């Protein structure tokens, strides 16, 4: 059986390694960190199969100045960084044309609608029920204007048969009585579910992978060479040859692709979370706050406020002002929140068209990419793993993956 390396043990790499191992490949998962502890650790916990509306939207360019001027808005930009990376920003804006946005939304829906089934295939072997809740996600609009402006998203969802229910203020109050009286209305994403402990789910899938014979190496991948019949990985203290390599290194994937001569316009949308102490159950479901672009989620060890977007690259340290903003706004929505237990910054891997790259390298058929899942990587981990498994067997996946092709750039 073929030897396959999976580089990157975030949710995408863990699920890919799991499906490959189940298919009988000899699989080695490699990460310089512990599995599931980077971007896949600190997110907003939603299995967001409704999230088919890309961040790119028609008219975004005109809204950016307003967004940046808003003290507590969802977006922050490091202008020096953007100037250095202008081609990415311009390409992102090009994907805001209406026809393009409709195309992206339909391609995202194509993956999202298979996301739950693919996870359930894993969850029938691994019991994670205690970490999953079926209480549907709630989006809170801060003003009538934000509610009305959201109509474009409602149309995109309707066109792709994604169901939502609008709620009046009183209906929201019935669902979530502890939320302060600061909102105009709400919307529920029908049938959505979330986790109360993402790391526990990643760890359980990873442990099952080891149990069925998978290998894990905790080392940095420093270089890759293509030999005639194999691919050689240079780790910290050894070199290993593999028949195939899967690159699922999230926001760092382009660094590895570059070693092989591939180049992708991958950037990162940084996001933050704050974990607040709480001794009681304050909310039943993830509650998104439109004014500032984050979710409040009651998880196993407190309430996590997670989200927002910052364009500032991979290496800059975390921005205290963003965390202060999230704290201020979280306490406005849920004044009962306790002290801060911890804070976190993560890096969403994002391509300018908000679609992931899933497919074989142009340079080498035995290198397969799986990265760039932006705001929905937690949701798409399992379905991506299934596709990677089919591609590794040289089979045609049962989902049309043309839109995610590495050759589109
Ligand atoms: C604030 C926030 C909220 C979010 N909310 C949600 C949500 O509610 N629902 C949702 O679906 N998604 C959400 N996301 C997005 C989601 O978290 C990401 O898309 C997803 O975690 C990406 O997973 P990944 O496996 O691609 O990357 P990662 O989890 O980042 O894993 C990549 C791994 O590659 C490793 N690596 C990189 N380079 C090397 C190397 N050279 N050698 C060895 N190892 C290497 C890293 O150490 C890392 O462990 C959110 C993201 C953020 C930041």
C-alpha cells in the first residue's frame, strides 16, 4: 500500500489522515505543533453549513472606509501590510462582482451541503456526542439598517436553498433571555449545530487515527524534493520518502507549495477570541453580533467570544485593540460575563475568491493540496478529507471539485 504524508494536523489534515488510513494507506501525519491546536482550536465552534455567503460581496469596496472608521467594527487593516500585498487585495476586490459572488456562493454551497454527512461518517465510529449541540445559531442585528442591509445575504441563501428564519425582538428574547436589550431583530440558521469543545473533537479523531495504525511525527517540515518516483520530506532531524504528500498546512500552506515550485495567492484573515469565566449557563446557542462580527458561544470552560477580521499577515503579534473591542462589545451584549480567562489569535487561510484549494499540483500528480478554507474550515474538514481520500486513490470524487482547482490561479 502507498505511503502518504499529510502535512498539517489542523482539522483538515486530521480528517484527511483519518479517511486515508481507513482506506488502508500507510499514513504519516506531520505537524510542528500538537494536533488541532492552531486555527482549528480557537474558532467560533459552528458547523456552519449555512455559511455560503462569501466575505466578498458587491459594494464591499464602498463599505470599507465606513467599516474602518467604525470604532467597534468587524474589520481592521494594517495599511502597510496591504500596500505590500496589493495584488491580493485587488484580486479579492475583483471577486466582489455580483456574478462572481453568485458563482462563489454556489461553489461554497456545493461543499457545505455535504459537510454534515461527511462528519457523521466519522462520528459513527467516534463518540463525540457530548461535544455537539443541536441548538441552532442565532444572528443578532444591532440596528434596523443592518437587518435591511442583510437582504443580499438572504437572497444568496434562498437561491442556494439554505434555510433561515427571521425573528422579532420578542422572539429572540424568548430564546435567549439573558441577552441585553441592545439589538433590533434576529435570524436563526435552520438545522445548524455547533461544538462545545473543538479540541476534544480533533483529539478524538486524531486518537482514532493512531489506534487504526496511523503515525504522527511532531516536527517542522523544512523542505520538500521531488525525486523520480517519490517525494522527499526534510524534517528537523530526518528525511523521509513518500509516494504521495497532502499539503493541509492552513495559512502556512503556500510556504510549503513554494518549495515545490507552486505559488498561490494565499493570505490570512486573522481572528480573535476571548474566553470569559462564567459559573452558569447564560446562552443556549452561538449568538452572532452584527455590529462587531463575532460570536458568543457557551463552551465547556466558559463563554468564548470569537470572530472579527484583521488583515495584517501571518507574523505580526496579536493586536490588543482588537481584543479590547471584543471585550467591550461582548459585555454590552451579555453584561453577566465574568473575568477574562484567556485570549487567542488565529489565522484563517484565505484565497482572494474565498474558495479553498482542493486538488492535485500542476507540478506533480502525487502532491495534493487541501487548504484555504477561510471562515468555514471547521465545517469543511470532513468533506475535504473525503475528497482527498478519493483523489489519493485516483478516483473522481462524488462532488464536483472544479471550482477548487489549484490551476485556477
Ligand atoms: C476567530 C475565528 C472564528 C472561526 N469560526 C469558525 C466557525 O465557527 N466555523 C468554521 O467552520 N470555521 C471557523 N473558522 C475557520 C476555521 O477555524 C479555519 O478555516 C480552520 O481551522 C483551518 O483549518 P486548517 O486545518 O486548514 O488549518 P490549521 O488548523 O491552522 O492547521 C494547519 C496546521 O499546519 C501546521 N503547519 C504549518 N506549516 C507547517 C510546517 N512547515 N511543518 C509542520 N506543520 C506545519 C500548523 O502547525 C497547523 O497545526 C474560524 C476562524 C477564526 C480565526
